[in-house]
C-alpha cells in the first residue's frame, strides 16, 4: 500500500527531509503503523540509483534488494524470542567500523527495540553520541515508554499513529459489515495484520458471536446468561479467550448510549482479571452477566 495513504503527514515530512538532505543519524519510530515501511524508505534513499528530490524510486536493483532484505549494507535486527541479546547488538556495532559493501553508507534497523537487554541498549549510545557520517540507525518500538530514556533523548522521535479510517475502509471493501469493520479497525495494527484477521474464519465467527451476546446482554439478562455457553464454545482456546476480552470492551463501547454500558465495561475488566487468576472462562462470563 502507498506510504502516502498510510501516513500522509509523515510522508510529507520525510520527503522534505530527504529533499533538503537533512536525514538524521539516529531515529526512534514509535508505533507499528507503517513504521517499518518508512524505515525501509529512508534506507533506500541512501542507495537508490534513481533519486528524485532525494526520494527513492522503489524499482531499481538497490531498492528491490532492500525490500527483499538482501542488501548487504542494510541490516535488520529482530528479537530472538522476547529479547535482543547484547552480543547481537555488539556484532552490529562492529559492522559500523567497517565501510559499506555496496556503497559508503550503512543503515541499521532495529525492530522492537524496547526488547533490547539494558547492556545492549547501552552499547548503542556510543554510536548515537558519536555517529559516523555515513551510518544511520532507525529504532522501531510499539511501546515508547519501555525505551531507555538515554536512548530516547539522543534520537529524533517520530510517532506513527494508527490510521483507523484506512483500516475500516479496507475491511468494508473486503465485504465486512460496518460494525465489525469498525471493531477490526480497532483491533488491527497494520493493513497486513488486518488481512490476517479477515482471513481467519474463526475470528470472524467470534465477532458475530460476541456482537450477538452484547446485543442480548442489554435486552434480557436471563437469555444472556444462557448465551454465555455459546461464547464459551466459540472460544475454547486460551488465545481465543484472550481475544474475547480484547473484543468485549470494543463492542461495549459502541453501546455508550445504553445506561448500563459503563457498568458492563467495568465488569468485563473484572472478569478478565478473574480469568487471569485461573477462574474458568464460563464462570467469569456468568459473573459478568449476573453480578
């Protein structure tokens, strides 16, 4: 999808940076929505053979190799499990001391940078404080609050808000009903994530079941109590039950005009806490209805 559609203001801002050749040596991109795509966009601008006003063409050999993660001077670092190890970062830092293979520049993109071990994060500070003229680092995070203040204060921060309107339009074009498209727009992190959600029939069925449950809940508590069994059958796995607790507040929020909507929002949160304390899924749903 076109970067200009995903993040129109950021697209304009970055193009102005590239046009004036003012690219910083260290960025922190906060938010999942197209942040990796923009990191690749900036990386291409360092190597593209057909630049126009500093903007990469996206079609030349260099741009294609970067898209395929097969360009030697653009390295992408990801967590191993739930952590980015110190040795991984130190090995990356050693590459900074070498000249580029394809050109003079090097670009390092670190995904989920908040998962760096504290020693790994501290290893980055020397580069950030004393950058080489032709090397660039782009840190990506979905949780800015977990990034070390020493890192955050030494990088230029750009925030990538989710373009919910775009996601809702994407879902509706795919044939999803408006109410469910709005919920999927809240749930999805990126257009690609939305495609995954829409391709999962289990999730679409769960949306319908929860929407029915919420509708009944405000009309007839006795029937809603019986309806909990249908919801339990629709979500037998822990991961599916976790998703139910993500979706319940989203559907309840759509009922803000109902006088009990806030009460049920509080009950859904309490039910989730009980479930995480190993109370059965069926029991916490029944609690939510009859308490």
